[in-house]
């Protein structure tokens, strides 16, 4: 459940103090300054006549943008959607891809959705910080530089877990993905999270897990895209989520 705004602002204040201490000690290279006021900025942007949202990610983001656009328009909200999404890509790869950077810097975006390769957030902490955090911090900084609100797209565990992890399952992997994005959020200055994986877990517990996935047990079905788009809509427009 998302913390109240005043609690998040207290958290940002504590994180800012921590960042200053680290800077004084010469240890601040891996921590960005906190994004004070980003939740308020998101709420203000959501009331605009048109909201411009850019997705940066991979195949997990193929179907969500159009589903979100249809859902928003059904509620009388106008959104402009852009995307730089390539199957199997990581944020590290995007950070070196000029078309992604040109689209980000030249699109006058309100929100930049950041989504890394699906297995990266489930890595062990040391590997995750080396593989995932730099890309997230890079794109969070780029989004903030153009006045956009960065948001992390928390994805989900695979239907049968990571095949490279003995004894893994959806719930175990989903928890690792959740923890990975929460850690990346904190280390990126308190980036807002779109908790799609939490909604998937609820659907899984209610017996609808198999319906969320395509046959590969990884990518979202149409139903999975609808559930994910609902979480995006609820989070962006401040609607109490049914999840």
C-alpha cells in the first residue's frame, strides 16, 4: 500500500540528510538526491488536459501502453503515449541507444516509465546493484532533467519461477522482483513504483494466475495486460486500487 504523502516527504527528508552525509564522506556515488515533491507533481500532472507518458523497457511493455490509453480514455482522460521498447532489452542497453535518448529528451513527457529486463530485479543484491541500478538511476535523472516524473514499473515473477534457480516458483521470484524494485527506488531517490507484480500476486492467490501469462509463462496475456494497465491507471491518477 502506498504511504501517505506526508510520510513519503519525511522519508525524502531523511534520505536527503543521509545523502549529504555520504557526500561529506565521499561515498555518494551510488545514491541520487531524493525526489522531493514528485508525488505532488504526479497528482498535478494527472489533472492536465493531456498527460504524456513514455515507456522505456522491453517486451513486458509491449501491450500495456495501448491498454492504459484505452482505459484512460474510457474514463474521459486524454493521454499521449510513446515508447522505446525492444524485446529482451535492459535499461543499460537503452542508456547507450541514441533513439531512446532522443525520444526521451525531445518528447515533452510528463511521466517516464522505467522497466528493466525481467530477471534483473530478482538477482542477488550485489549483482542487481551492478546490473540494474545504474540504468534506473540514469533514466530517473534524465526524466527529472526534462521535468518529468520517473516511475518504476514493478513487473512480476515468472509463472514457474526462474528456471535457473532450483526450487523457485512464482511467489518466490515475485518477492525478489518486488524487493529489487523497492531497493532501486530508494537508491534512486525515492522513485515512485507502479506495483503491477503485487496485483499479479493477488490474482495468482485467487486462482487466476494461469490466465495472466502467455504460453511461455513469462509474458502477459491480454488479461495480464489489463490487470497491469489497471494498476498503472490507479497509481497515476490517484485512484484507490482494488488490488
